[in-house]
C-alpha cells in the first residue's frame, strides 16, 4: 500500500510540455518533429505536442542542464512504470533542440519519488526516494555525470 498518493504525476510530467503565454488568442498548433526554430516562431497562447517520453511512468524526477553542444536537455530519472507498477532505474534525456529522447545509463537501483534533483557543476545529484514498492526509503545520494554517462 502506498504511503503517498500519486501527487507527483502531474508535477513530474509537466516539464514535458512547452508553452508560451500572451494576450493574443490562437488555435493550437501541432509541431510533430519540426525543427527547434519553429518552436521559437509559434504564436502566443499556443501549445505544441513534442516527442513522447519513451516509457509511460510517474513519480520520476527531472533535471535540466546544457549539453556540450549548448542545447538544453531535460533528464527524467527513475519513477514507476505506469503499465506494470514496478519501480524503475531508467534515465532518459530529452534534447529540446532536436526533439529526441535518448536512454542514458540507469540508476544503480530502482527509485521513485526522490527529492528534487540538483544540478551542480554539470552533474545531477539525486537523493532519497522510495525503493521496493514503498517498503524501503533510500538514504543514498547518487551523482550522474552526463558528459561521461556515469
């Protein structure tokens, strides 16, 4: 039985949608696999669909940093697989400029509902969280170096 509700579902996945706001009313526009330059030219008050995350999951955490090419990447770390309910060690990176997802080296353990990660000197720090179906709380601190995929 879960000790906490799936409150993080909307918060954990909210970073996947790009939006801009303004006074002008427009119809929604679908970008599909459009290049990044089209994102910059979108009308105000519009939403666009971007590439889907490769695995449906909740209770993950996210961190954003800039890669060696100067492009923003959003990392999805851990979580619970929505189809099976099992905890995950999966790490995926979304490149905003190319609208693509890449699988990265997984966490050393399956982990969900970690504390918000921190990015310090280009590395992602993840602490705490639940393991083993909420029966174990992690007291570990994990550090991921995207430049080395370790």
